[in-house]
């Protein structure tokens, strides 16, 4: 499948600014985040880990799903995919992910006039 794989952080932009915007600056880490994606058709399991933290969501593209925020609280939102790009509106930001040149590119955008665009590029490992 297009997304299935294990990816390691290669580069990122506006990491600290994004964490500050969503109130998680104390979660900043220098560890390379590893993202593992399992895709079976429209069914996904998406897990991000560092040595001291794991965050995982299971979802089905095209359906409203119960998801977890980075803080661990639950919310419901539709998960969509258009043109190979996954899109989810989290409570504090809009998330998209796509594969570009065999790299997982994730973008989180906080709302508002002073919104922050956080971009993370992950290489397949």
C-alpha cells in the first residue's frame, strides 16, 4: 500500500513554534520521531514513537472516527483522502499527510491570523 511503512524524521520546520501554539512546548524532544503506518485499503493504524512516548490512532478513510490528540484526549472527526493526501481536522490544528518521492510528508496548520505551519519530512527506514 502507498502509506504502509516505517519512517524516521529527516527534517522539520516550525517544530517548537507548533508545540507552543498547541500548548505542548514542554513535550519538545531532540529524539527522532519514528512513524509507523499500516494501511489495509481504507483502514489505517498510525503510530508515532520516541523512546519515552507513543501516540497511536486507528481510522478508516471516508468515515468519522474516534481519534486521540497528542495529549491523549479523544475526539471525533471525519478522515478524508483526496489525491493521495490524508486530511483530518484535529481540535487544535489541521493535519495532512502524503507520500512524496517515497517520503512521508506531514503538515499541521494551526488556525488564526498567527497560525503556525509545521512541516515534518520522514524518510522510509
